C-alpha cells in the first residue's frame, strides 16, 4: 500500500496542473438577441474551434519534444564517455531543440493569424 501512496500523490499533483477553471465572469451578455444566428458569430466560433484544436496539437507536440530533451539529456549523462552514445544524445538534443523552435514559431504564427481575424478568403 505504501508503494502506491507516493506515486498516487505525485499523479494527483500533476493532474491538478491540467484543471481548467470555469471562468463564468468572462462570458459577455448578448446585447442583441437577433445576432445569435449571425454568420460572423458562426465563423468566429469555427475560428475559435480551429484555434483550440491547433493549440492542443501544438501543446502535445511541445510535450513530446520536452520528453525527447529529457531522454537526450539522460542519454548524454549516462553515456560514460562512449563516443557513439554521446553523438546519439547530441543528435537527439539538437533535433528536439529544432522541433521546439518550429513549434514555438508555428504557435505564434497561427495564433496571430487566427486571433487577428484573417479569414481564409483574405489569404487567397
């Protein structure tokens, strides 16, 4: 029982980081009820849905890249001077750093484009 207590508590603490609080105070009232079926609101909701999906995907890729950084660092530390393992670890760390850079650039670019209100018609 004791061997499950520490990992269970650690899992509880880590899962507490992913709790998304309800922010009911941020919901703005509808001034004009006739605007509920407006096409611009549907486009905005579609844009918001795409933005949420892309952000989730990029966060997931960032998590994977972070795992590769940890794995490369672990390999580098435990290589014990073996040139093959050192080169493998350096290659993993290099590609993980490049991946994180690409993820950050794409995150900034996509969030800028989608939150600025540029639609697909404006891009073509």
